[in-house]
C-alpha cells in the first residue's frame, strides 16, 4: 500500500509541521540528520536510511561521518554533543530493551550539551523519525521509489 501519509494528506502536513516546529532551535541540522540516520538504521527503515545519507551528503557532510554513524561509539569523527544525541536517540528508539529506557546518565549527558530548547527539539526529531520509520517499515515502502 501507499504510505499512510499519502492516503491522508493532513497526516503528511502534521508530520511536516512537527519537523518545522523543531527547526531553528539552536540544534545543528547536521546533528538532526545524523541522529535520524542512526535511528533509521536501528529500525531497519531502508527508505529513511537511503534518504538521510543523501540529505547529509547534499548538506556537505563528510563521507567518513556518514559511513561511521552505525559505529559512532568507536569512531573519532563525532563531537561529544553528537555522541550524546546518538545515545539519546538510541535509548529513545529502543525503549523496551531495558528496565530504564533512558538512563539518567544518557539524559544528563544530553542535557549538558544542549539547552532546554535544543534538547526539546532533539526529542521531537527523534520521535518524528521513529514515526516515519514505522510508517515506512509497516507498509514495506521501498528505498529509492520516492525519488524522481
């Protein structure tokens, strides 16, 4: 089937509005894109993995950083703030994998690197990419079919 947001255009608008609401908050777009790529890798969303690496490259992101996202813990290409965002993104995506879904250590590290507004934006972006991933995976959307 088509992606549900295509069937319900108001849902597409709502998703776009959610993304727009979390923009221009001091959270670097590169951090958003990298975290969206990582979350999409975890969720196995080929559409979003394909789209986000392309958007990152178009925005000028270095190959080393795009390729190393899945191995961010052992890669020297990321800042401490980006690592904190990755950790929060992974924890928020894998909420049923541990007794305390977002441990205090992960939360406190993210809060050290991002002010309240940027942290709120990061949480919204993590939640939104999880929604996109689920819509695409559930309906078996195919990577590349959305491109002209």
